[in-house]
C-alpha cells in the first residue's frame, strides 16, 4: 500500500547522509537494508548494494528508476526452472535438434 500524498515519499535518512558524503558519479557501493526507500532524483548515478536477505545486489540508479523502490531491483527469490522428467526430455530433444539445424 502506498503512502498518502501529504506524507510524501519515504527515503531513509541514513541513505541521504551517505549520498551527501560522496561526490556525484562516484562508483562506491552504498550498502543498505532499506528496501522500502523510494529512489529520489539525488540518487541518480550512484551504485547501491541492496540487501535481498542473503547478500547485497548492486543496483546502478538511472533516471528511469526515480519513484520506484530500491527493493524492486533486488529480487529476494531465485527462480531456477520448472523441472521434472518431462522438462528434461524436452531439453534433451532441443539439444539434439540444435546441432542438426546448424549443419
């Protein structure tokens, strides 16, 4: 649920302090656990290490990301693939057809 418009966007004050200490365009990774912080225009050009529950994922902020949350760019779940016996058979068929199509 989004915040009311009278409250304005939520940006963690610690993140803003870290940004003020760095020069614009600096490639130092700013580590943060604040996934709910909204990306503001001051953050453009910086690299954030957003925690996903296990490790930090580097997110390079661009102008398109303004208004989104930091957590949107650091997925917490890792999709491997749908599997099983049928999936292995399909993959085996595609591997066999790929060399035949190149010849």
